C-alpha cells in the first residue's frame, strides 16, 4: 500500500488552537451588543414623532449577555413597544429596533472576520 502524506497540518493546528479561546469572541459579542442597545435607545429617542412621546420606551431598553457570553439580548420592556415597532391598523410603524440591528450587524460581521482572520 502507498503512504498518504498530509501537508499543512501545522497551520491547521495553529488555527484551531487560536480559535479555541472564546474570550475574544465573547468580548466582540458583548461590545457589539452594547453598541446595538445604545443605538436602539438613540433611535427610540428620535423616532417617535407622530404622537405623544415621553421617553419611557427609550429608558426601558435593557440588555444583557446570554448563552455564556456568546449572545447578547437587548430589548425594550414597555408592553406597547411592539406597536411602536410594527404599527397597528390605527398608526404607522415607527421602528427603532430593526434600524439599530441593521446598523450593527455589518460591524459585528466585520469584527468577527477580523477576529478569525483569513
């Protein structure tokens, strides 16, 4: 039988060892989560122009790490925030969550690519 030779294992082992530590990943996830939470608050403070606005929804936005630091959850806690985000048959939507998410997702992807490298 012929011998099988595998080349490039050293690079693979190095890359796997480098990616084994999830600390930097958790840092990127948390940093981007906090930035998205802040963006949601800014959008909520400026988006509600069609009716009575007191700033309660903006103040209600909270966030925290989930899944052992591999995720981040930011959300408003006012019971009526879905009506603001999506609208109703009586009022137009005044989204503040989706715009913040769309702004942050590109930066998050870029940060993760920088972290992982080639």
